[in-house]
C-alpha cells in the first residue's frame, strides 16, 4: 500500500474545491435528484446513492456521502464528521451514505477523480480527505449563509452557524438549514475559497461519535455486496485451479450442464505467468439461475488439474529455502557506516531468527461481485477497497472506455487489504460478457482461502552490537521472504524488497552502523497487502529482539527502548507514513502505555506483562499486554493497555474501536493462523483448520489512551495491530521463560 | 413440499429440499440479514432461530424445517422498537464491518433465553460466532448490557 499512489495532489484538492460548489446543496428532493443524476449515480444500485457530498432536506436532515469504501474502519462516520464540522450541521441529524465511484477526464485528458479520491488502504482515508472534505463542508455553509443573508437582508458576515441554524445575533432572527437550502441550491458558489475553522474552534471533530449505520446493521438492513441484486441476474461460482499457476489438463462439463438450473459454463483464462494478475487463476464459471444450482453444477464438473510449476512447494520446504538463503549474502538495501568494523569492535553482540508464516485475509464476507456487461456500458456492484482499480482492470481487459463503466461500492464485510485486488471483479465481468447477462459471482469460503493474496511469509535474522558503555553501535536486519511486490509491470527483482523492509524504520538514523539486507525467495503462493503489511512482521521481530537484548543485558525492556529512541526529533522517513518519524512520539506512547498498564510491576508466577511499540503509516502505538500461562501451557490474554498518538483526533470512539480491532486481529493471527502449503497448493480451506479467534480467547479488558497533540491527523485502520504480537511474546517470556520466535504460537507453550 | 413459518408468516417451498435454509432465506424469501461466511457451521454469520433455537442455517437443509417457526434478524425487533440485544449493540457501538453481527445478535438473543444472566465464562462457552473485525471487547460488554435491558423490560 504505497501512500503516494493515492495521495491527492494539490491540484486535485483545488479542482475538488471548485467542483464542490456545483454539487453541494440541494433542497427539494427534485433539485437534489437532478444534481445527483448529473453525477450519474447508479439508480438501480442497492442503496440510494448520491454523487454529491451533501444534501440538505427540508426536514433538516442532512445526507452526507463519504467517498472512501467502508469496510469496518469507520469512515461512514469519521469522514462525514469532517464535512459536518465545517458545515455547522447538527451531527445527530446527519445520515451518511457511500458515494459511488466518480471519475472524469482531467484537464490533461487523463482519467481522474471527479470529486475526491476513493480508495481505502494504507490507513489513508482521513489523511487524504482531511482538507478536501472540510472545504466541501465549508463551501456548503457559505452557500447556506449567503441564502440566509439574502432572506434576512443582512450582511453575511453578521451571521453565525451552529447545529444547523444560521443566526443573526443582533436581531435575534434565524433560519434553519432546511429553510434556506432551496435558495442556496440556486446560488453560484462564491469565488473566494471558504475560510476553514481553526482547530480550537472545532466542536465536532475530536468528540466521540457512534457509528452512523449501526441501526441498519443490527436490523439486518445494511447492504453488502453479497446482498446486492440486479434485475434478471444470473448466479455464478467458479471452479479454479487449486495449484499455483496451474491449468486444466482436461475438462468434462457434460454432467454439470445437466444440473437443473445451470445456464452455461464459461472458461476464465489464467493470467500470464510472470505478468501482472488480472484474475488470479484459470477457472470454469458455472452460471445458473440460482446460487444453489451454480454450486451443484460446480460439484458436477470433472476437471483434471495439472499441478503447475510449483507442484513441489510445501510450507516446510519454503521455510527451509528461506533459512538457506539467509546463510548467504543478500541484496544490501541500506548500509550506513561500517557494519563489519562495528561488530568487530563490539563489547557484546546479540542475534535472533524469527519466522512469520503466510496468512490469509479471510474477510468474513467472501469475495463477490455483480457485473452487467452490455454493449452500451458496464455496471459493477460489489465490495471493493479500490473501485477505481477495478474500473481500470475491467476497462483494460474488455477494451472499454473507463467512463462507460459505472462502479457502485457496497458496504464491505471486511477488507484487510484483500479487496485492494480486483481479480473477483474481473471474473464477474468476464463471465457476464460471455453470457451477455448480468451475473452475480460468489466465492465460497474455500475459494476465498485458497485464492487469496497472502501476507508474505519470511524468515528474519537480526543482529545488534553494543560497546562497553552500552551504546548501540550496530544493527543488521536480514530478511528472506517472498515479496508482495512481484509480477508487476517494470518492476525488477532488485526492487522486491521495498514492500517488505522499510529502511527508515527504527533504529535507522539512531544507530551509526546499520545494514538492511534482502533475499528474494521463490514461492508460487500469491501475495498481497495484508493489514499493516510488512509492519506486522517487522514490528514483531524488532520489538521481540529488543526484549531479548534487554534480558541478555540485564536492562529493563522499557528503559532500553526509551534510551535508544532518545529525544524528540524529526527524522527523515521516506516510506508511506512519512515524511517524518519522531522517536520522541514513539517514546511518548511507550511511557503512557507503561504508566496506564503498570508496566514493570512485579508479577506473580505464571503471569507476564510485555510491552512493545511501533510506528505504522504515520501513527504511533504502544501496547502493554498481560498474560497468564497455566501449568499445561494454556494461554490467557487478560488485558491490553494501549497508548495511541495519531495526531489530531477526529473520532476518539473510532480510534478505540480500531485499536480494539487491531489487538484482536493481532492476537488471533499470533495464536493460530498460518496458511499451509502442500504440493503446490493451499491446504486450508475454511475456519475448521484456519482458526480465527473466538470471544473466549479475546482479552476481557482493552484500554485505549489517546495523546491528541494537534499534529496532522494520521489514520487508525492499521496501527493498532503491529505492537500486539511482540508485546504478547514479551509477556509470554516473562510468564514462562519461553521465547516465541516463530509464529503462530500454536502449541509451542504446551508442556 | 416444505411449509415453514418465517417471521410469523407461513411460506411454502417446493424446490430442492437439500438446499440449505440460508439460501432459501436469502435468495427465495429475500431476507438478506443472515449472512454466508463459511458454509460449514463454523462462523455463525448465518444464525437464525428455528423454533427458538439458535441455528446455523448454512448447513440445515430446507427439508429439516418443515413445520418449523423461523425467526431471522429482520423479525427480531418489535416493529420500530429494537430487541434488547439489538439496542445493546447500538448502545455499545459494537459493529465494525457489521457482517457477523446479525448472526451474533441472533446467537445472543437465544442464549439469553436460556441464560438470562450470563457470566463471562458462560459467554466464552456459549458464544462461538466469529467476528473477523475483532469486536469481541464491545460485544462482551453488549451481552451484559442486553441482559440488563431485558430485565428492565420485564
Ligand atoms: S455461514 Fe453458517 S456458520 Fe458460517
Ligand atoms: S464486525 Fe466485521 S466480522 Fe464482525
């Protein structure tokens, strides 16, 4: 998840501010639908959708559309807060809805966002929309105020706005938003850019707000991709080659075609080997009148799969391959100072090896998508993190004009990075194109788990050197893994490391001699971005290693971290989440978490308390984890206390929710999750062997403490996860004396 | 033919009786609240009440519910008044993506009928639905809150 690819340029923000005027206020519903249809929203979509940001209705309710896909990270509430703050709306009267994908031709002739960037990834939604959505809200307020000023025959400057009411203090007269919305809709937006509030004047941003769509969810009315429908649609499931890059040797579909309800069977070609993925695998789509008939049809298919070029790959073999690579010399991707001299001169040295397995995203809603490919255009409806990528992939593959492809994003039943890929969207489009009817494609859980883009597996080797005064003098981080950067256009293998090692991560700039080395391992398993990508692996190894060093040196693990981080300062950070890493802010969250979690207290036998902290995509999070391990090795994680610094806080309730989510995701993954590979294919297919955590293992107490320092806001979707596994491993060590170096923990604690 | 009462209304079904109830509810009856998560009774996203029992509808063939009374999330509330479990979910702001939550709510509503005052251990043992977003901390609080709301109701 590279931030720069979806960072709004200044030009985007300006364009978006000016276009904001044209789309903003509509009062009577007729006016509103006129403007909405101007944006060509999909009126047959599952939700009433609007192309505009704000619609103010005569009954004083305000409908705000959020541009970025909602997958549980809370943008259906936090992004509208940015608009509502500047608008001056009563947030209790705000309803929110997902904006469909809106693209246009830019001045340079290239496709660009029509209103705002529309991807969810890299914890970037709040960062990317922070300015633009506030401008949109402020522009709407300007229009409403201008309309009220005209009605009241006063100067607009004499009017104040609060909670949906525009007031003329001197005369005591007021107008509600709903009352002037119609008049405001007819006004041209003013030339001058609206004045944005200073942070001291925020009355909504920074206050805890509950999720806007809670009622729809608890009544079963929220519409996910799997719930969407188009009139006359058929259903499809696909039999895909289970072997990495394999193909069918023979296919007999005559029995499948006899299954009642089966309409057609469509071959989906596999993507070019060593080229970018479109779809992930060769497959045979069974198209039927109902989902059940499609499933029965798939069962009746008779296919002999060739085991493909990775037929010998196994999990154990891949791990051995990584170990073997680490015994040689890798690609040096950062080399500060003189590492060899520093190790030669060291008073003490330390090293450790750590292993991370492949893991699956497993969003609870399996992949699905509706496509209606017609000669005159294409409609796509489904759960996508990057609808614009889906639009581009379908346009390029089917050779269509991008603006003729309308994409409606539904609510996502989880994303975690899986739905950054658009393979399932393309499958639906190819199937629809073949049968010339709208098709709803559904993946079963087995399809999802065996055709994921897994979090890369890899083995890490860390070394550190200290001088006689206890100064850290040298640090090496060597990693052998199968990178998620591969099969990309114009990307040489010498760039693969960039997705797996962030060379400005701690302790870069804080140690004189630093070497980072990468070994590109061979694996057929498809890889992709998994929540907080490489930070999950790197936080685990670095923060575990620090604990090992502290123990070996007889130092307190917290004190060691704090002295290595040192004073606040701005260090260059070129990867996503930069341009600056401030070690003082990381020390700040460590101190706060330690204080609130009573880190360092003497623990009774069988109990342990561990600490870890990590800088992820611009956010700083530290966690203190409490564990109990009984005589049988039964682990119980009783409490997690976290401190979070993500700059200016938009929705503290949302921050706590995402922190809790990161803790549980991190714990679930550390406890039992690994994707097992045998014979060139994924063995695990469902939750019986891929055992996601249930409530019994979840910590009963989770505390979130927030430092709001007024800095630029960072997101919160991912940063709650990376510190959990190392803090857990450190707590386990304290409780048991066993050091977890290989994930998942599995039965390593069993006596 | 299979007859079943869904959210108080009798319905007839004359298709393939091997089809899981989940697909009947979602595709034929148009009740999309119960979700498909695993298809093998592991996750609980498809939980509905069959004669009052929390049941994972993804593995229950339609033939097994002949004559049964089925309640889905759409039929849980009393008109506009939310069921105490639903209300507790809103109050505690449990949902993230929300995909598991209809199943969680149905599981908890049934659990509270049997165990109106669940301890944390009861929750650990009886509530085995998966939440991939990891909402368990609030979910646990919401179960206790729902138990309290139910008592107030009486
Ligand atoms: S879908 Fe029925 S238990 Fe998972
Ligand atoms: S809220 Fe997303 S799976 Fe539970």
